[in-house]
C-alpha cells in the first residue's frame, strides 16, 4: 500500500512538472509574439487599408482604400470604381479593375491597387455582403443621405423602396441602397453611393467603439464578419485605431478619367474608365491628400479650399483637365476659365488669403513654386476674391507638372 502511494505521488509530481512546463511555454510564446500593426505605428503614423465588400457571388461590390493618420485623426476614403480600365500585369491584358479580384483574389488586387495609387497598402479586409448587413445591424444602422425617395423595381421583380433625407438604414435597407439600380442613374452616382456607405461604416465604427472594444469578446463578434491578412490581436489593434477617425472631416476621393469602349474577352464590349494622364493624376492626388492628412497644425485639412483655374496658354481644355486634378485632391474648384491672356510663360499661384503653407501645398500638386500674394498682382489677374487661390497655367505646364523653363 505504501509503495502504491509513493507511485501516486510520483505521478502527481510528473504531472505538475508537465503543467509548469506548459504554462512557461505559453508565457514565453506570448511574450515573444509581436504585433506588426503596433510596431509599424511606432515608426509611421499612417495607416493604409484596402477594404473590399463582396456581392452575393463573392465578386467585388465596392472597395475603398482608407488612409488614416493616427496623430491628426484625419482620414481619406479613396473609392476604386470597379470599371476602371488598365493593362493589368496580373491578368496579362486590358480589363476592369474589379476583374483582378474576381479572378485572382485579394492579394493580386492589392498589388494592382498599389500600382494604380502609387502607395504601399499593408492591410486588407474583405467583408461578404451578408456579413456587412450584420455589421450594419450591430452598429444600430448606418446613416446616409438620400436626395430623393427611391421607388423602383429590379429585373427580377423585386421592389426597392427607400425614403429621402438623412436616414438611418438597418442592414437590409443598406443592402437595398447598395444594390438598387435606376435606369437614369449614372455609374458615377452609383460610386457616390458606395462611397457614402464606406463613410457610414467608418462613422458606425467610431460611434460604437465604446461597445465594440469594451471587451475582447465583444470585438470578436464584429471581427468574425471581416477577413483580414492579420492575426486576431493585430486586427483588433488596427480597427481600434480606425475607430478614432475624425468622421466629420473624412476626405472622399475617387479615380477620374475618360470613358472608352473596350473589346474584352469573348467579344464583349464594355465602357471602361481610364485614369487621366496614364494614371499620374490619381497618384499625385493621393500624394497631396496624404500631405493634407499629416498637416501638424491642421491648417491644410480643417476646411476645403476654393480654387479658380485659369488657362494662360493656347492649349484647349487645359484648365478643365487641371481642375479635375485638384478636385481629385479634395479642393473645391469654383471655375475653370481662360486667363486674361493666352501667353503666360510661367504658371502662377495667386494667394488671396495670405496662407503661405496652404499655397505651397496647392503648388506641390503640380510642382509649382511660383507663388504670388494677391496684392502683388495686377487687378485683372487677382480680381476674384471669392476664391482662396487662383492657379494661372503657363507654357511651362505640361498638363501634369510645371517644368521650369519649358514651353509647351
């Protein structure tokens, strides 16, 4: 009997040793575990996320790139129209942007979007439409503005009804808002709706953060609806940071360009949107927006600045095309007109408000350093006090940048 008790004690002792080893192993594993989101933010305050919502067929419904500066709390949402056209290396042909995702998945899509915008995007999130509906309901609805009541019928006979005004929509209504199509509606207005929903999602994340991040268990309910390229604890860090966004001042951008009919595979002809200036305009717009988000004194991003673009050359349509560039960078262009002369040798930026730092930012977009105060100019050149800055394009402007000493 005594021998048996000794054997039992030995077994218990061995079990205790095993338990201690397991506990210490878990401790060391957790202590060595790194959080790449936290580590990245120690060196760079910018967060860049590619956010994709899938439709019922797991194709892209809409997608945005979120750029967020954690130090200023300012963010931009860059809409990626699915019908954007280009020669995509991953596909080996000219096609729609969303076809990259539909055929090859999120990683190839991320790579092509990085090339298109000229930035690195380390984080991705994919949400199926039914899970997006769940998130909407968990947020208590999402608030969007609908300019006029919606009452139309789909090809399948489904009736779509939505009220007008600033309305809080539950998950099912958000699905209707995303999916309905009006015969008279343009593709551009559809993209506006997608962008409104992206803004509503970020607002919901911000407004419900006290509940979402109150306990780890709470966050997991939300995180189960989102597929990311991060570990669970890194995903929570990322979305906790995003929940601090100043949702009242989110900058909204999209890709603009010219529409062309393209023969796709199988002889199908589609109208695709090809970015302006071979994609250089959107790269510069994203760069400019990033500067605005990072402005430490807030002078760049506290309000939208109003510009007038004047064409001081003989090149037709130059002011209008440049206006699009500035609109992509979230400036408000009041007018795009001809200057008092079509023989300006140099591009000039006229500062009507005496804000040197903003004037430099306006100039950086087109690489113009020739900045004048309004009082320095003749009355005809600085006549419009309704704008903050006047941009007069000269012969040194090649349609995208100022090349000092050049003549186009």
